[in-house]
């Protein structure tokens, strides 16, 4: 410390102090405002970027909410479409069943009508055959009964005996 005090020059100290004060004055006069303006602009730019980032974050959150809403709506619409498709499918199946049942009923009715017609035809044919058989049998019986004179007379008498007069 002694060495420092031995080399100390008051004249040099005063000159350096004046130069330092002059430098500070010049800095304040010419450089202080531009430096402060640059710092303020930089601060405003940083603040603007932070605000833009915050707005982007909010907008992103809104977009995600909108996307979620659209996704929910799309799912609901898909479910509604699937439900409609199932309803249409079930209706088509029911209609087809109804048409098939109606067609089956119609075919059964036609078959029953055909069976009834065949039955009536068979009955008529059977009656015709029974009638012709009866006639043939009666013819044969009558021929055998009337072949003899004695039998003819007894038949006439028997019939006259059975006949009643009103």
C-alpha cells in the first residue's frame, strides 16, 4: 500500500477524473438515449413475442377444444348414421319377412284351393264310378232275376205288395 501512495499523483488523478466525467457527460448526451431506446425496443419485442406466444397458446387451446367438439359431434353423427342404418336394415328385413309370409300364405291358399278342386274332382269321379258300378250291378242282378218267368212273377207280386197307395 505504501507503494501506491508513493506513486500517487494528484495532477494525474484530477485529469483522469475530469476525463471520466467528460466521458460520462458525452455518454449521457449522445449514447444514453439510443442505448435506452434500443433496450426499450428489445424489451417491447420480447414482450410482444411473449404475448404472441401466449395468444398462440390460447388459440391452440381453443383449436384443441374445437377439435374435441368436432370429434364429439362426428362420433355422435356416426352413431346416429349407424343407428339409422340398423333401423333401415331391420325394416328391410321385416318388410322382406312380411312379403315372404304374404307370398307363402298366397301359395298355401293356392295349394289349398288346388287340393280342394282335386278333392271335388276326385269325389265327382268316384261318384260317377260308383254310379256306373251300381248300374252295372243292378243290371246284372235284374238280368239274373228276370231271366226266369217264375222269378219275374214273384218280383212283380213282391213289388206290388210293398207298394202302398196314397
